C-alpha cells in the first residue's frame, strides 16, 4: 500500500456478528435456570409444582425482554454507524458486558423473592419513620 493512500476504516459487520452471537448465547443460557420440578410430594400435581417456580419464570421473561430490547437498540444503532474505531469496540464490549450480566440480578430476585415474600418483601411504612 502506498503511503499516500489512506486506509479505509473497517466496516462494522464483524462487530455486529460477534455482538449478535453474544446476544444469542445470553438469551439461550437463560433457559438453564428453568428446572423441571422433582420435589413433588405424593398426591401433588405437576401444575402446583410448576406454579411454585413462578419467580424463576418471571426472571426468565424479564431477562429475555431486557436482552431483547438491548438487541433491538443495538441493531438500530448499527444501522446508523458506517465505520468502527477503537472507541466503538470498547463501548460495544462494555454493552456486551452488561448484556451478559442481565440474568444475574434477575436470578437473585428469583432465588430470594419467595423467601422475602413470606416476611414482606418491602419494609412497612412504619419502619421508614425514625
């Protein structure tokens, strides 16, 4: 390449493909937190056992919707971006870090919501007064 020629900035196709892969894997891994109930007592039906797992289903749907919204925004953003630089790569990496983290807080809520529901998930208004 001649020194006078200017290098063309890289296109964004590889970034988009990698990002789409991360989004797809993150969404796919969400289902691993859904478990088939095996702790059914004698005389209990499957519907009741599935119902007891509602926090896990809520966390799944919430995480799926959040990641889906992030993917839609990512897709729309990249329709406006024509070239990539190091700053875009770093920012995209940080976004993908957030995408992979989304299931964790939802999983924590799914795990501890049933326990907190028995004690009251929110403090009563009288507890807010000093």
